[in-house]
C-alpha cells in the first residue's frame, strides 16, 4: 500500500502562519477600503487624490441591472490563494512510496513422525466426551493438533513420516504448508501396517534431515506403543540421529491403565478395553541421547500443550530489514498551480477586466 509523506515538512511551521496572515489580509482588503472610503465621504468632501467621473444624471445608472461580474471577479482573484497553497505544499516535497520489508530467516527443518498402527484406534484422548460414539480416535486427535502446529510455523520446512509395521515419507520437507496439511489429512490407521517400527521411523526421518542445510534439524515422534517391528532398534536409530545433528522430541500418547478401542467382530463393531503399553523408558532415552525432550499426553489438552511447548523450544530466528521506495510528487502540485495562475491572468485581463 502506497504512503504519502512530505520530506521537508518542517517548512509547514514557517510558511503556514505567513500564508494564514496573507489570506486574512486579502479577505479584509475590500472591507478596509470601503471603511476608508466611507470615512473620507463622511466629512462632506471628496477624499484628496481620488479620481471622479461627472454624470449629468444618476437616474440611468441606478436603473441599470446589476451583474454577477464583480462576484465572479472576486472568485477568480481567490484562485491566487489556491495557487499559493499548492506552491507551499510543493515546497514541502511531497513523496509517495511503499514500505518494503526483507525477511531473512534462519530456518528450522522439522519432520513430524506419526504412528498409524492399529493401536491408534483407541478412544481415550477425547475422554471429556462421555459418549464413546462421539469420541475421536488417537490418530484423528493427533492430526488436528499437528495441523495447528504446522500453521504456527510459516517460515520452517515441514515434512511427514508415517510408520506402522513399515515407515515411509508421506510428505518431503516443504515450505508449502498447504500441501503438508493435505498429506496430513490423508493419514489413515493401518496405512503402514498394524505393528510399530519406531526405529525404522526415526531412521527415515533422519535420512530426510541429513540432506538439509538448515541450522537446526528436528524430528518429532508421536507414538502410542512400543517398538515391535523393523530391523533398526529405537536406541540405535536415536544414536545415529544424534551423530548426524538431528534433535528428537518424543511423545507418548494414551491414558494410563486401559483404553477403549473399537474392534470388528462377526457381530459388527464392538468396544473392548486394552492395556496402554507405552515404552516410556525407551522414548525418554531416545530424546535424551539427541538433546531433545520426552513428553506424555493423556488427553487432547495435554497433546496440544506439548506441541505448544515444542513450538516455544524451537524458535525460528527472523531478521527484518525495512526500507522505503519513494518518488517525488511535487509536479502534482506545481502543474495545477501554474494552470490556475494562467487562468486567473487570462480571465482578469479579458472577460473580467476591470476598467478604471
């Protein structure tokens, strides 16, 4: 958006009082002249030095119709006020410009590693909902919280790794967070198998981050169980990540004790309760080895708070430099001032000319 400014606005405080005094005198001049004339005639004699025209009779002069010429002449003379005002504004150097901001970021590359194994069907994170039919499963809750986390980091590249029995990249590192959110929405339980290969998931995330040139490389692992698949153990994967400069935050999701889960039977869907088995010791060691932190989320509010904390711990450094691009616009004022001045001169010397 363009802005208007005056480069030499200081002249306003000098020229404005002078202009006001001059305009006031111009307005009072006819009244002062009438006052002086009346004072001269009040003594019964003609003011010395004033010319006079002798008339044989004033009858015809009084019968002549009055015209608007004196009023129009007065208005045209007022153009001088406008001309001077435009010139004064031009002296203050009007400029139009636009403030531009250069943003330099010291970005962070973040890979979000999300568990889609069969145990993510549990309905325990929406515990505030008494009715099980209205609860969301763990994956749906996690998707909503992660989407908010992505939206809060517009200057960072975000990637998605999905794991179950296998692990693969769902979305490569990208600044297009709309694409990342679309891939996140497509996550489904069981899309990578029903088992849990935590070590493989961390390995895939680390591989994605190794090629990154970002100052900070972060992986956020979300799981609800213990590793029971994959050739790479979780601790070995964490050690490899630490050696390659990747920081790992681990999140265990699930209530303590038993959690309701919907299973398919020959009689249709049925709710059963299963023990929540999160390998917290391993997840904590993985985070510690890489310089990260382990978190436990027992409900949706806790999960939201965890991602907010990670957002605060991993801040992107942003440097802003602002500057102004502007153009001189005094011609916008000088051009109409010259035109109005010429118009006044032409009108007062022709159609509105005043005879002695």
